[in-house]
C-alpha cells in the first residue's frame, strides 16, 4: 500500500525546510568545523558533534583485533572524529574501545546503549529499573571510564517504555553521575512515544535511502523538541554491493527494498563509483542533510574508512533535484510495512 496524500504534503514541507537550511549553509544548525569535519550542536545538550561519528557494532560482531581498533580509532580522532557510539551487547566492542582510547577520554563524546548484555550470567534483556542501572555500570567498567556522555535505551518495546521502569533506571543513572544525558534508540511508534514523553535528551533512529519512515514520523517531532538526533544505518548497510541476496539476514530487508526502489545511482556500474556522487557518497549526504539530524553513526573495521567517509560528506548536501527524486521514489514505492529497522 502506498503512502497517502498527507504524507506527500509533509514531504513537501520537509523539502522546503531542507532547501532553506541548505541555502543557509548547514542543514541542521552548525557548530563550525574542526579538522575539516562539520560540527553540529547536539540538540539542547550543549554538546557539539562531528557530523560523522563511529558506530561500534561492527568491530564487535566482526571480532576486530585490538591492534586494528587501536589504529582505527586513534587515526579517526586525529582526523576530526569526536563521537563514538556503542552498546553493551555488541560483544567486545566496549572493551575494544576502552582499551584503545580510554587514555584520550577528553578528546571525544562517548555514547552507549543499555538494557541487555551478551554475557552470562546477565545475558539477555533486562528492562527493570535496577537492571538498567547495572547495565550502565557494566558499560562504564568495560569502557574504562567513570561516566559517559549519553546512554540510550536499546530498542526496548513500546510496552516496556510505557511501564516506565527502564526510563526510571536511566534517570537514576543520570542522577548518580554515570551519564550526562539519556536517550532512546529505536524506531516507529516506540520512538514517537519516547519523543513525546519529554523524558529523553536524544533519539537514535534509522535514516537512510532505504529507510525513510522517520523523516515524517519522528524526526520533525524530535526537532521541535530540540533533541539530539543520531542517524543509525545511514548508508543502508551498503546493500548495493550485493549482486544477489546477502547471506547476512541483517541486510535482507534493505536489499529487498533497494531492488524495488531501483535508484539509478545504486544500480549497474554506478555501484562501483567511489566518490561523493557514487552510492556511498549519495547515501551519506542524503542522511546528513536531513533537518534535525546531528551525527551519522557508521561502523567499520578498516582503519582508513572513517577519513574516506568524511571526505565524501565534505561534498555537502545533494543537489535538490537528486534529493527530491530519492524522496519521490520512496513515496511511490514504499508500503506501510516499510517501517524503521531496529
């Protein structure tokens, strides 16, 4: 089922806002540049984030070596990175990050996510008030720090949010000085409820060329409330790389959507283009130019990749005609089941 006329009117309003902001020089309100990387004010927190952050899932799940992570993160910090996002359940991600750069704690903002662990005996989700606090405490130990800058609930359900225990646990951690700010990581109706509750400083949600539900459902609300916004999966898992359905189930939904969307820049020989007008560059720039987005979290195990992606973003916002074609295609093809992917 296609999106309705109301959504199309919302699209036109968002497009107008995007155009006005890009003409002003920055799609989200800027904090200048450092090391050639744009900085943006992270909502009402007072923090400034480099528009390109680092996501810690891949180093955990791909079992990157300590040597690789040490080289990757220190090189990225030297090049302008200042925001690192991870989670307790990303296997050894927090440990790898702590071991590599705990000695540089003043050089970056550290975000993590709580509510469950991949380790026994606490393995699995725990959304109780005490369970959330303990999750934060485990993260601090693994990251080798006394406090983080932001802790987000890691995609807990709408029902759990409404119970309130998990939010109370986060608020306890904040009062105890374990985190400066609190947020919600997730999509759809749960993310909408989290924003409207008024109890969170930040939202982390999926935004990319294959996942645009948030652009109408939640991003405008977060922007109205001056929340910090982290865009996860900003390059849609780079699913244009695959000739056939990938073996990793994590990529299946975006692969299916991309086949139906049929973007010219992500098809045929265009898939091999590496510059800012190739699929990775277009995908990053599309996400970065959304009004209200402050930082894009991209994971990698390749030490040079962060700087390469930063160079792609340096090309600035997409041409309006290309941007509009991406959004128009989404509205023409996306069904109501094309919801944000956690």
